[in-house]
């Protein structure tokens, strides 16, 4: 069953500084087993950011949350107020409203 992961945080630098390392980490996140997609988020007015991820299953989400990327995120000095939420996807109504939950072509 697809799992949606929501990670939010505040950043303490400019948006440009906040985004400066995204290319390298995006490439690593793209390689995660079970990840279908990630949407990167930023609200410059509130100095907040995060991501919405869709994983194939709970095992893939847990592996990511217990892995080195999230461990580094928790220690990154420009980020505060980290919050993590995991949701099951309600597939039938999501399909009706065109939510992009189909399995990845690379899965």
C-alpha cells in the first residue's frame, strides 16, 4: 500500500542558501528504494520548507527515516522544528481526484 511521507522544518538562512545543496541530495534521494516521487517545498515568507514523498510501502518509508539522509537532516544546523508524518494513501478517492499514485515506471 502506498505511503505518503511529509517532512517539514524551518530554515534559518536565506532561501538561496537553503537551496544551495539540493542538487546533490536530490540525486541521492532519487535513488531510494521504493520512492516513487518527492515534491520539494519552500515558503520563503515563513522560512519553512520540507517535502512530500510517495513510497511504495511502509518498509521503504521506515528505511528512509532510519537511514543516513534523515539522520543528517536532523543534525543540519540551519534547520529547526523538524516534523515527520506518515500517512496511508486512500487509493480510490485519490484516483478519482487524479492524485499521482500510480507505480513508477522504474519500480
